[in-house]
């Protein structure tokens, strides 16, 4: 099992290039960075983890700029969006940004995508996409992106995205494109991941507790869904909340989780001075749980 780390990517956090080098030196496999273009002050949508929205969400920097800096400082570390919100970006510009980043990193990008949790945020970008239709819209968005990355003269005419035959370069370094990891945990989202994504990126808290077998059952159901869709086994990257014990991480390894991504809601995650101690602590477990 591989180990990754997720950064909130605020101006106060450890710089992406410094953090990426530290992770690579300690045996981590990857660095992930999430995305929020803005947070509407209406706050009609509650924070999904409960309680007040952590202040760091208000100060997140652009993930693609930060990941470019991380890539330039490393040679083997993979890095990705955890997760990006493609419905809130211009499609043609996003295709070029992702492909450029993959080219400049010599094919080390993993494109984690999601629908987000903030209904007002999506409405600010795309008032034509009903909240209930966000998964279907994301599926079409990824389909259109794949056309732009693969086809010589791509075109797409769909419900939510439309462009005529075009030249769109560069093409990604990875063939046919960077893996698209769908960051979902609910039943509908996991079904979408099983049907069209290149990998699944749930949160462990979204899948339920280990105790009682809820998490294990949902992982098993995901693999069964991929089989029913006549697809090969898809890798699972699991975002782990808090400060997991070695026993919890060993359970995820034995369950067949391909990668755990640490750092979300960890102790003192709003205090960047604790970052290096955190990654040092879990780096000691990498040889044992690989």
C-alpha cells in the first residue's frame, strides 16, 4: 500500500515545493491538493463533516499552480488534485492546463475529480446544472476532456458541454491521459466511479466505520459494481481522516486499498508548524505497510 499526503494549500501551509521534496525524501508516493474557487458567504450548504467550516477552506490557493511548483521540485513523487471541481472550470482551458501539467511533470499527474459539496458554489459557476444532476454533468465533462486529450480533432455535442471540431494541444504525456480518480463515497457516486472512472477516491469517514464491517462492505460492493460493468479491477485511493492508528492502516492494506492519503482533519491541521512532525511519524510506517 502506498502513502500520500493532502495539503490544504493555503499561503500559511508549507510551500508546495518544500512539502513535495520532504514527502519524496521520506518515501511517500504522492501529494494531493484540493480545490475551491471561492466559498459563498451565504453558507446555505452546511460543512459536510459537521460543525463550523474550517477557516483554511477560505484561503486555498490554485491547485494547478501549486502542483506545478511541487512537480518542479521532485523527480519521482506523483501528485494530483484531491479533488478538483471540473464543473467549475472552463472545459477547453482545463483540458490544456491538465495536459500541460502532465507534460511538464513527465507523466506524474493523477486527476482526482468530484462534484463538490457546496450547492451555491456550483450555482455561481454553472446555474444551468441542477444540483441533482451534478454527477451526470461531471460524467459528460470527463467524457469531453478525454476527447480533447485523445482525439486529433476532437468535438463534443452534449447536454452540458458543446464544442466543434478543434485542435487541442498539448496532449498529455501519459497514454491515453492521466488517470481520472472519482472522489465520492455515497452509493450514487461509487456507481459512477465503477462505470467510468479510472480509479475510486473515497474518504474513509464517508464509507462508515470499520467496526461492524460497513467500510469493508462498501469496498466489496464497489469491486462487485466494476465487475458488473465488465471492467477490470480499479485501484482505490482512500483519503483517511484524522490520525489513523497503525492497526487501522494495516486493515486498509489488508482490505486491498492501493493508497492511503493522510492529512485531512489531522490533529492541529490548522497549524502548519506541525506538518513535518506528522509526515515524519507516518513515514516510519511506510516500510511496514507497503
